[in-house]
């Protein structure tokens, strides 16, 4: 049995998976509010208590939202430090049978196992079997990863590209950059392209007018903004979401160029599936392709949205299965 985890800033998924020839199959998956617990060991104990199953596990891998160095990670949006050593000890595993991955590395690991029904095509493109790929995901934060073609297989490579500088393309985005610098001291991509980034855009587009979005019980502020924009309730919210989609497409195009992603560009995270009509019909692909002399190349790249909400967890299970 494999244990897989997807430890995010808002929620954590833990699951037990059976090994299979094609793709690990979930036996049981549970969701936990991350900050309701004191650390990864407490989450593992809660998982065992909730499922009532003995943790007879042969390997484990957990994707975490933060840079992983030498098996340790200080999480970006959660005040924890986690390690593969602690994970192995808590599960009674040999150290080489437990691993921590960056969450986007885990998501990227799932790409080769995803089925057609789990992907929404934004651009068919001309996928090359000898090419590289990239993954970008917007949720509580903004993550990016590369998939390099090595010995005929796509191998994930983590990055912290979401914390790189935001590249303004228009006068309006330059004004947004000044707005973000006044608030944070610098403007990074994650200040725009994630749930909290949507709220930054909301503040920017509502500087001169009130928000007239109606109440939405049970929704967090970013979800309320998105609902109001897509329902046409508030022009300021719609303006914020348009700016988000424009910047999202532009950054996806930047990442595609950096990774020479002729095998595909994969858009994951919790936000993209919720705004799929705006990605499919709006300016996302226009700004993705608007790269001057590289526009012809970008027109040939396959672009897909990952619809499987548990793709990061699946990728962690695949990584656990591949441990020696």
C-alpha cells in the first residue's frame, strides 16, 4: 500500500493507494484543513484515526507547498517545517521509502498518467513525443514546474517561479505593479496569479468605485469575486478577473518559452477549472501567444487545463511507487 499526500496552504489531502501497472488506484482519500493541525505527524494521526485502517504502508510521498532541499521544506504559506526523515519515522518506514516533493513537482508527476477526460483542451497544438512540457497551477499560491525529456520519459523538475518578479506588459499593469510595490515592497507573480492575488486585483480595480457584488454565503472572498464577475454582478470584479486571465495567459506563455514546452503546457490548481469559460473564450490564449517573433511557435504548443482535482495527490502516489 502507498501513502500519498498533497499538503497545501488551505487544505491537505491524504490517501492510501494500491499499486497498479498503469496508475496507482485510490483506496481511500480524506481532506483536512491544514492549519487546524500542528504539523504533518498530527495530520497523519488524524488520517489514521478517521479511516480506522492500519497504516500498513510500504512507501510514502507527500507534495508540499514550498521549496524542498535535502528532504526538508519550510512551507511557504503554512508556519511548518517538514522533512522526509520525520515522515519515514512516523510511518515506521526506512528513510529511502519516504519522500517529500514540491507540490508542483508532484502535480507534474501526474501528467503522464492523466486520461483525456481529465484534461480540457485550450489549444490542440502539435505535441511532440521528443519534447519537454511545463506545468503551472494557481490556487492558494502560484506554482510552476518543468518536465524535461530524459531517456524518452518526462521527468519533473521543481521551481519556485511563482515568486519571480511580475512582468507588466501594459500601462495598466504597470500601474498595478506600482500598487503592489506600495503594498509589498516588490511585485511578484504570486501577488497577481492566485487566490490572494485575485483580492489584490480586486483592491486595484475598486480604488475608484465601490464593489456591488451581492453576498455569497459560504464562499471565501476570492470565490465571491469570481462568482460576481462571471455572473455580471459587479464590473469592478469582472475587471479584476479579466486582468487575472490576461496575466495568467501571458505568464503561461512565458513559462512555455522558458521550458520549450513542445510536448504540452498543463494548467492546474483550484482556480482554472472554476473559471474555465473565461479561459476558453477570453483573452487567455491571446496573451499566451502574444510573444512577437515566437508567436508562431506558441501557436503549435498543446495547452491543457487539468480537471482532476486530486492530480497532485495522484502524482505523489506515482512518486511513492517509484521509490527504490
